[in-house]
């Protein structure tokens, strides 16, 4: 069989067996970023402190790569429990990034008629994971200023009876943290599980995690990605052991690899550096927001995350021009009607932020 005939025959098999929603799905495209000032993915721009790097290097050198990792990753979970000050009544499950945990939560409820609901615009993986699992996804629009439309959410919950409601707070790509009382109302109204995704809580004024024991239908999710360890792929979900036991059945037995486990234990052994970097990012966020807000035609939305959402005239032109200057930001304009002319810009180092400001000053005159 030549290559072309092989391709045609394979496509016929694909059409016969792959679910239509998967065939209609598009691949998550990661922007090419080599040599760029990378302000597109909400990473922490600061490198590890050198003492921490040395500790990690030592830990990695000792990893027996010929062996499978510790399946339940006990040492990592113990270190994370200490770092998060988790009461022993709460159970904790680790994922290969919280992306994996989102997919596990959706697959846990994937049955005919099930629905996943989330306010939108938000983190795209709630929708992507739902579509991939063949689960109906219902998006409820946020208010135009990206605050939670509680009435619309309550109506949506009543209408859809969702098995899971995902609430990212602070939200991505808007940076808005929803009022605790509003989130509480939604948890009380939901007929099923509510997952509060706190990927950005290190940069926020408050967190929901300490309240996880108050609601039997609440899981709180977190990740090390936005606080300096995105390459490691380690996410977690906290909640009642009854929920975590079900998720654990769906988890691939060795989902957190041995290098990640060893590095995580070393990184969390003395986690003060994380709070120091997060504080620096918060301070930079304020000064960056103030400088960008002075540019003509630019609106900066208030953020409790490590990025800013901006609206401006001709966002696409500004995005392209920044890219030509080797500054990569995220054009989120296509993601939702409310995001028209919006760019999401991660807070970088002071030097990176200065570069951004000088380019933006020239581009937004
Ligand atoms: C970045 C992000 C995640 C994904 O985190 P990983 O642990 O890197 O998979 C989850 N939720 C939200 C809201 C995010 O912005």
C-alpha cells in the first residue's frame, strides 16, 4: 500500500470508530515561543533560587529511573499537605497537572444526560474535557465586566442540573476573583459537585481551600504550575475522601512520574521561596497595571492572578506588532464574545515588563 492509499484507508477506519465530537474537536495549539519574551502562558518568570536548584538537582540524581514511580506518591502528598496546612480529614489526589484532574472529574460523571456547567469566558479545558468525554457542556455568560452573574448561574444550574460546576477563581483569562458569598450560594444551589479551581490563589487576597470541609459537594483544585513549576506538571484536588476515592479509580496508576515526585519533595521541603516570588509578582502586577492603564484607549481589568486582561483598540494589530518585537502575549479575543479586542498578558520580571511597556507605549498612541 502506498502512503496515500494507506492514509485514505486509515481515514475510513477513523470515520467509522472515532466519536464525531472528537473528530470535530480541534487540537490545543501551544504557541511557538523560542527566543521570545514569554508573557503568554501565566508562568512564573522567575527562575528557581540557586539553593533550591541545587537541592532539586541532588534529588533528581538519586531517582531510580529503572523503577516505576510510587503510585500514590505518598511523599509528595505529605509534603503538599504540610505546605497547604491541610487537616487530616481532607483527602488529596495528585494529577499530571490539574489538566489531568479536570479530565478525571469529567470522566467520573460521563454518562448519558450528564452536563458540566461553568461561567464563561473561563479556562478552556473544562469545555475541552467535557467535549472529549462526550459530556454536554453548558457555558453561562459572565457579566460584561467579568464579574459573576449569580442570577444567571442559578438559573443555569436550575435548568441544566449539572453533575459538575467548574468555577475558576481567580478566573482565567479575566483575573477576577469571585466574592466568597457568591461562590457559596452556587455550591448550596448545585445538585452535584462543584469544583473551585484555585490555580491562581497564590496571587489572590483570599482562598476557598480552607473552607473545603464545610460543603460535602465541594472539591478545591490547585496546581504548582503558576507558582514557578509549570514544567513539572503537578496538580492536586482536595475534598472529602468519598469523592477522592472515586477519582482515584480513574487515575492512571503512575500518573505522576518519578522525576516530578522527587523534584516536588525537594521544592516543597522549604517552600518559603514560593511566597517570596508570588509577592514580587503581585507587586509587579500593580505597577504594570498602573502603567498600562495610562496608555490611551487601553482598559486594564482588575486582576488577582499573575496576569492582566486588557482591552484596546485593534488588539490583533497590537498582538502581531508585539510578536514582531519578540514579545509573546495571548490573544484571547476569539475565545468569547465578551473578550472582543482583549489580550491577556502574564506579569513578567521587571525587565520584561519594562520591555512590554515601552513597546505598548509606541503601539497604543
Ligand atoms: C493554568 C490553569 C490550570 C492548569 O494547570 P496545570 O496544573 O498546569 O494543568 C488549571 N486551571 C486554571 C484556571 C488555569 O489557568
